[in-house]
C-alpha cells in the first residue's frame, strides 16, 4: 500500500486559513495559485527590491525576475477565497496576493504597511474593466509606393485632371 501525499495547492487539506504574509519578515517565499501554470501553483520569492516567480507552463520551467519599482501599487481585489490585498502589475499574470481576509481593519492595516515597506502607492479598489487596446492607424497603408511617388496621380476618365492646368504639347512631323 502506498502512502498518500498532499495534492498540489496552496493550503493543505482541511486548512481554512487564508494567505497572510508579514511585510516585516522579508524576504519571504510562498506558493500562490496560477491558472496557467502546470498544477495550478507558482512559487514566489518576495524581497524588498525584487520579486522572483517560478512556474512550470506546458512542462517548461520559467523564472521571472521583476523589480518592485515596476509594480503599479498595492490594491484590494475580490478573489474566490475572499477579499485579497494584491501587489498589482500592468501584466495581470504578474499580480501577487499578499493577504486574503474578510476583516476590513486587518486588511487596512496591512495595506498601509505593505505600501510603506515596498514604497508603492495604495491604489483604490478599481472594479471596472480595463480599457480596450487602442487600435493604431497604419500610416504606410495610405502612402503611395516610392516608384509611384514620382508619377502624377490622375483620373483616367477625366483627362483634364492629369494635366492640372498645363498646356498639352503635341509633337508633329
């Protein structure tokens, strides 16, 4: 008979305790959920100056180093586990959970402490969807090819537009 081991995940079976990281004990290493990673878990190392993410995607091991300065700030988000304090990045896959709790006073105190320790702003809870990406116009599509730039453009049906007011010269023998 084989011994059963814990299945992958953040908390062991039966644990009802949410994620709680202490900002005063940095550096810290912990596991967090990642829907795109194999096993649904990624390892995070959080330091005062940098964050290192380790994850496996489709069998390929990745290590991503991000400076703390590159994060936007600390905010509160709704997650399946409850309200979470999150270190927010422009890339949503790089956002890092710091605290998961329903206690508003504990969350507010942790929010202030994390913001001061990491020297990042406290961002308001933003529930709106991100703005759609702006579609850039293609200036090249409206330009004429270089070999045609030297030629005059005109209308074949209206010969007057070809000559643009110049007098037509007809050569005779």
